């Protein structure tokens, strides 16, 4: 079961005494395309699952269904920590504002890899990692991808991997054909929100809120639209509220009493 965190109107979250997570403003992420790209690339190290990395694991002869999430994370961190000089301090502090990557070290503790700082304080172990991954997914509004993790048949796994590999190839060809990288992940969200009368920010001021708040506003507006649609259907006699999912019905009740 995924952890859920209260992140609304917060710019930091203390995951542990030794690890505080930054929740960046929209303006921080969108100060340049490179900043946005590097932020999401760093975040992916902490949130990707074996299903996300099935092609890369297959390339080195590893069956992704036999890899645990924490094992994949440690593999990724080994590579990252061996190339610390390539990580910008600016982008690192978009996630870990009070922690220097140069002070992060990988060590064995009770036959398991953990990440410690120079004072040997444990920053990340397997339990902390699971909470950290859930927290970062919540910040960037993405779901945990475990869709094809339990696939017993070799033939089916091979089909899934080959399909993922083809999808990656087509995405790369599209980028090369267009002569540019993928567009901003936030542009479409911002465009939709600033053109909605319920959203109180414009193009100049939207940078003042965090990316978590941005996505929270998007979810709320979609939820309001859904409730409006259900109520319109109810008043016109086309929707039977007895057949509506209980979670949606609860939101309608709150809407009717003005909460």
C-alpha cells in the first residue's frame, strides 16, 4: 500500500530527521527547459520501478520480474554516486535542499546496502526508500508502475519487453525527426488551469505555487467537472445516483451542502 503525505501548501517535507525533501515551485522547475529535464531525470532515479526499466534490465541480461524495487534503486545509485561530478548542485537541491550529494556514500549494513552521509548517519535504507519513492511520486503526480511485474510466462514477458523497446525506439525517432526534445511536462497543465475561471493564478503568477499544488488544482477542477456532469445528469433524469460510486457520491453530498 502506498504512503500518502499531506503536502498542500508546503515547500518542504521532513521524511526523516536526516532527510528533508523539497517541493519545488513551478518557477523553479520551469526556469529553463534544462532545469525541468534534469529535475525529472533525477526524480526518476528514486521512483522508477523494474517495470519502468524492463528494457534496460533486459539489455544486461536481467529479468525485470526478478528485481525488487530497492535493488533497482541501489543499482541506479551506484551509477549516480560514481558520477557525482555530473550532478548539478542546483538540480540536486531541488529534491534534497540541505544535503550535498558529495556527502552521500553507499555502504553495507546487515548484509544490505544503505546510503549514509559522511558522519555515517543513515539517509536511505529499504524502508525509508519506499516512503521516499511514494513521496516523490505524489509531488510529481505520477502513479507507481507495477502493471506487468507478475508475468509468469516467458513468452508473454518477451512480448511486453519487445513492445516497450519498440515504444522507446519510436519516441527517439520522433525526437530526432522533430529536431528537438519532448515538450515541457507542465505546459499543458498550466495552459488548462489558467484558462479555467476557478483557478486564481495567471501565466505571471502561477510560478508562485509548488508543482504539487499545481497538480492538486488540476485534480480538483477535473473532480468539479465530474460532479457538475453527474448533477446535470441527475436533474435531467439521465443519472441514477443510486448507481454512482460511493466515493463520487460522497463528493456530491459535500458539494450540495457547500463544503
